[in-house]
C-alpha cells in the first residue's frame, strides 16, 4: 500500500480506485410454503443463472457494485423477485426465499454495502466485517464502538455506552434468547471474552434508541444476534498470539439436524503486559458454545443454545513507574506491589426454543432459558508508592528515572466477594402476517435468585498518618480536641444479601405498510408492561408495575432521490436488576423504582451513487428525558449505584454515518456523534453524567492493493472526548468534576488471502483442501497513544497537594493471526 494513500485516508477518504468486472456470490436454500427444501428452482439474473439442487441449495455468481434483479421461478409456484440488489466485490450474501402460491416481489428494499435498508431504525452489520476488522477485543462489540452514538474508552472491555447510558442499559439477544454478563468484574482486564462468538454469527442487528416494544425493558439499546443454521459441513480455525478458536458446522444427510459449535481460548497477556505495571499475569479465559436445530417436521423446529464459560483471573502485580506532569515540571509515581488477585467467573447458559409454523402466516414460539453464574473475587494487594521528580537530563545515565523521592505511602486493598446468581426465563412469542400487516405478541416470566456476599476494604497510610474517610464523624480538630476516632478502612463494604425477584412482562405490537399518494408509509405501534416483586432475607417484599407505549413511523417518498425518513419514540422503563437495588454500602433498597426515559428519534437515510458506487448517509437527531434516575459512579468498568431514584436527567445529540464502497468491493464508513447528557440530583442543579462523552469520531476503512487484490488492509480509528471520572473517592461532583483525557486509538490489520470463495485450486495442489485460508498481522494502538481510564490519587508530603496520576492502558502491540476453513 502506498504511503500517500494512507495519509490521504487519515485526512478524509478522498482517494478511491475503480476496478471493473468484479463479482459477488448469492447463495442460500430455496424453501416452499411448508419450509421444505425445493429442488430444481431456476435462479436467474440477466443472462446468467443456475438451479437449486436436491437439498434446495444454490450458489450464483452475480455482478458486484451495481443494481441487479434476481428471479426465483419453479413450475407450480409463483416467482420471487429480488430487486435492486447491490453486493460488494467478493461478498457472499445469503438469501433463503420461500416460494408459495402467492406472487412475491421483494421491492423497496435495497441491499447495499450498508446492509438491509430498514424502516425500523435497526442497523445491520456484515458478519464478515465483524470477523475481519482488527481490535484488542475483536468481534461484534469492537464494530459497535465504531458506530455513532456508541462509545467505549477501554479497549480491553467489550462493554459499551449508548447515547449517554451505561453498561447496564443495553439488551443483548442471541436467537431471541437474552444473555447476561458476570456481575463482579471491576476492571476490563478481568473480563475475558464477550458472550457472542463472532465465528458463529449470521446476522447482526443493532438499535441505539427508539426500538420497538418487542425488544424488552432497557433504556439505551438492543443488540440482536442471530447464529448460523449451517447448510453444509465445515471446520474453521482462528489462531493468534491472543488465543485460538475452533468452529464446527455440521448438517445431517436428511437436513433435519444442523449444529454449529465453537470453542474459544483467550490470553490477554500480550495486551496487559504492554501496560506500565509489571505483573505475573496468568489468566484462563475459555468457553464452549453450541447452537443446534432439529427439524422434527415441516411445522415444528427445536433450537438449543448452550454455553459454558470459565474465567480464571490470576494476577500478581510487581511494580510500576508512571511519568506525568509537564515538560518543565515532570513528576513520577513509583509503586511496588505485594500480594495477588485471584478471581473466578464461571457461567452456564442453557436454552430451548420451539418454533411451530401453524401455517404460512402464523408462527408460534416457546423459549425457556436457565443462566447460572458463580463468581469469586479474592485479592490481597499492598501497594507502596513514592512520588518524585523525573530526571530529564538527556546526558544522564538515569534519564527517565525517578529522583528526589517523597510522598511515601502505603495502600492495602482486600476483597473476599462471592456471588451466586440463578436466572430462569420462560416466554412465548408469536406473529401473524396478512399481506403487509404483522401482529406480534409475547409474554414472559423471569425468576432471579441472587446470593451475594461483599467483604472488601481499602486502607491508606499516607505521608506518615493513617487516612480515614473524609466524613463528618472523622473530623480531626487536633490539637484543640483529642482525636480518638477508631482506625477504619478508607473505603469498605461488608454485606450479605439474599434477593429474589419475580417478573411478569408482555407486549403486543402491530405493523403495517401503506401506499399513500405514491409514497410508501410504514408504521409500528406497540405497548409493553412489566410487573415485578422483590423479596429476600431481611428485606420487605415490594411490587411495582410499569407500562411502556412505543411507536415508529417511516416515510419513503416517491422521489427521484432515494430517501427514507423515520420518526420513533415512546416511553421506556428499566426495572431495577439486582445491582441497581444495592447501594454503595452493599445494602439492598427494595423500593428502588424503574428508571424512566422518554425517547424521541428523528432519522434519515439517503442512498446515492458516488464514483459509480453506492453510498448511504444516515443521520439521526435524538432527545431523551429521564426520570427516577438511579445515579451511579463508574471506576474502570465497575458501576456502583446510589439506589435512591433521586435524580432527573436528559440526553440529546446527533449521529451521522456515511458508508459505502470508498474502494470498489469493500465497505467502509465514517461516523460522527455529538452528545450532551446531564443529571440533577436532589434539585442541586444539572451536572455532567459519567457517560457525558461530548464528541465521537470513528472510521472503519478497508482496502487492498490493486496489483495484488488478495492483500487486504483493515483500519479502524476512534477519537472520543474525555468523560467525567477523574475525581478522587468521596468527591462531590457538584464541587469537583474533572474529566479524563481524550481517547485516541488506531488499529491496523493486514492479511493475505490464499484461498476464498473466488480463488480455489486444483485437486493436486496442497491448498485444494482449504475453503478459506488467510494469514496476516495486526498492530493495536498504531500511533502508541497514551489513553487512561482512571486516575490514581497521591499526596505530596511537602505541599500536601494531591496529584492525579493517570492509569495508562495498553500501548502499541503486534499480533499475528492465521485463519482457515476446511
């Protein structure tokens, strides 16, 4: 790749290439109205075509980067016509049509490099992008962080904020089964892996606000994942310095049983060891997942989703030196550690989903899932620190070392936390379709049984005296008055909670498509309700009910310009989960109300051709008014709630994303987001929330060398302005509310494609056995930016001044990667 091209990219994607005669692949299984495979279906586009085999499977090479029309025809069935299909070069797009006695023409839906244009405000992301784009935590969440309105300033974490919300405000579904995260994780390097296995993903749908009633009760977003239902047998391996994964797809000869299973192992040592703290880091992050479908008959299919995850985090910190301050007055913090952290998060999920196709218009579903997690957080770490200056004499042998040491202090952190959580879900969903009208409904019962024991403390011995909490009962008026206060932890929690929650929820929604004065109109109206009760040992039983009406309307005018307008909103509630009931002392408050948010989202999609290639500009303006807000503090990824509903808040902003084929045969995008969110606690006035990230800028870019098109480049760049969170413990945010530094990061991946769908070899060649084979390298934090997620506060013994010492995250790291599929 030419250097000038990369430089131009960093300014703004101005440089593009034109390559003709590129192709893509359209594949899938043709079904009849009973969902049985249909053989000998004629599939044509232009002058080319093919037929489905005895199993209904077909594969057709089609022109890329321009609109085409594909027709599926079969004797005794009406045609299915797929119009305005635009695919990337080398893209493999799966489409499974159903041929029935009614004529079907799929019109008004343009499939472009941006995904399916949808009137519901759901963003779709290509699974290939999810699997290929580099990142310290590559996968679905890595791509979400490049979308406008979605932010995270911690590359070791898979968690994300959406439009001013926090990590707990996001719904995640895999094949309509809700999935959960561990509870006790407090730092990103303890997390391990996301639940979602990107090698098993078929579809990714994401909504950042104003979502439909069917999606559940959270305040911020929905991530809706669909795992594959294999059409053939294959094995895939992904190996790198960060771990390994293996995925197996199988299907029986009679096509009734299909299974996709994955095993993953991850070692974050390469990333953690790039930080300033030297450690003996020895974690084990591993999981196994399977998604199985058995087709008992034409009308009844049964799905099973299973997951076992083992996260054994062992860390023995040794020492650290952080240089900070200014050029004229550089300072250094040197820390020596003793002790270790030993945390375990073991989770199991099992779910069954029955699909009953009553007829071609009605589908009924019954879903049952059981999630169990046992978590332990055992740690004893003593940190002895000294604060000093930095030798900035370039001729000195000790250049960069700490000198004039002062401010000696000791900190002891101890934790003995244990949690056992059991969550059972049983739900029924259904939908009935008549022409353009769709009625959907659902009911759900959830039982949560949480057993939690918190025992943690932090002791500080600084500058020659023991530091007690800065609370009124520990005021020191010496020498005027004797100070006889007992020695207590600067920050400590000791609590035992047994909490049970029973939830009943349901929804109903109606969707319709109309044509008014030659303009296409879509609307969706729905309502949700939830009733829950909280009980437990030494806890009074309380019950509450909320009702949430929601709606969306979209207009596609009959204009020459391809535009779509959307307006969505409604009332959204988030009934408290266990962690939201627990205050900062570990005490349960069963009277915590559901947080409430009014969403209003106005969106536009404008599709156009630029440089004879398809592009889409997506814009959204949003406003959220929040009541009964449960305020919280955030340290790294640990959220601690106040549990009192004593605040109001708001969030508003604008999101823009331009994506398309900046380079022929690829998908890239530029996203920009502006956000402002503030809260008013106890009527003290509005102040910035912990998630108040004002500006977000993200780039995802794909490219290749024209002379050697099998050399691929993937680049993502993120710039986020700093969020509040740099203040010391016990700080009143109305008096002192500092922001962390801006987050800037670039990850680069370069790979060579030996084998893929468009490049195969003869039987006598050693590469013939591979269906896919690629090798390459990734550079994380390409420009070696120093990003920080928290501050360590230390006191100068001379001036008694406190200094904020940034805790820097990972530096530049090189990773090698090998992918293959048989």
